[in-house]
């Protein structure tokens, strides 16, 4: 159950697979080479997962901020992102510039080198600690972990920023505005009886259509200064809604002529229509 013991065996597994790869002629046995590469990927992912738990236990208040993750496209926020970063660093150090321009890769190579050197130091220090005092984390161990955590975060942000357009602070704020709008829409719908708490607790599939529909009405009529404010220019709105700027203006104009009773009837119909 001790994390340092788990790290020792995870590290042993990585070392063993790397040795097998180095001793194999990939041209003579390409199938076995692919098998070993997959094993290396899995064993490194397990090693990083254990290391993550060790850092959470050893330096919980000294972890480098990961607030920058909110800037990343959602499709990148996967469980194996850390392992992908490690693989990318190894490729950069080997002179292979996957998915990016050579000039960008050359700029990232020093960061990749520092990260991989730091990881090797972490592996050495934790192996020694696991064999001597597996129940404690002395200051030298903590210092090495803090440095690795910082270098990993800095490389992750730099690498992803070189591949994709990360969200700007304005776009993040607009996204948060939409979240608030949806929350207020749900609260209002519950109050008016359009939805029930049971539907929400039971993840009723119809809510995937109902809540966005009600949010559009709320954003145009109830909270006109929010993320659906048509006083803004299209480029100042969230990318979720900006392509539909003209359509939203037409919807707003139609909503303005409805009476309170007609608006209520419309919202109730939106909660049931497919």
C-alpha cells in the first residue's frame, strides 16, 4: 500500500520494457517492437499516475498551479494528457517534431530536455528513498518533486500553446458567463415548474435540449446584459453564440411581442418538444 513501494515496482517495469526495446532489432521484428512500444506507453502512464499521487501526498500545498488548463480545448483534457506530454518531450529531444513546425520544436527542446532530466532525477531519488525509508519524504525528495512538478507544468503549457489556439482570458470569462446563465436558467425553470429536481437528479436526456432552449430565452429577455447581450458586436460574444447573432436578433424581436401568458406557454412547449 505504500506509494514509494508502488513507485519502485512501476519504475522497474518501465526500466525493463526500455531494456527490451533497446535490445530488439525493430526491422527484424516490427510486430514485437510495436507490442513493446504499447507496453512502454502503459507502464509510463502507470508510473506517472503513481508519481502524481506521491506529489499530492508529499507536496500538496506546493503543487504548481494548473489553472492554465481552462485555456485548453476540451478535447485535449483527457486522462492520458500527462503521458502524451512525456512522449512529446522525448520526441523533441530526439529531434522529431510531431504536429508542429521545426522552429517551434527547436524552441521547446531546452524545456523538453530539462523536463526529462528532472524526471530521471525524480526516479533515482524516489528509488533510493523507497529502498531506505519508504514511509517518509525528506526535504531533498520534496525539493526534487517541486522542481519536476514546475517543469512539467511549464512544458505542458508551452507545448499545447504551440499546437493549438488556447482560450484567451476574455473567452474564458465568456464561457463562465454561459455557465452562470445556464445555472440561473435551471433555477428559474425549477421555480416556475418547467423542470423537476427528479429530472435533474436522474439525468433526464430531454434536459440536453430543454435547458439550452430555455437559456436562450432567459439570455435574451430575463438577463439581457449577460452572454447573449445583442448590444455587443458578434465578435465580442462567445464563439458558442456569435455565429447565430442575426438569428438571435430575430428570436428576440419575436419574443418581445409575446404576452406573459404566451411566453409561459412557449417555454412549457420547449420543455416537451423534440
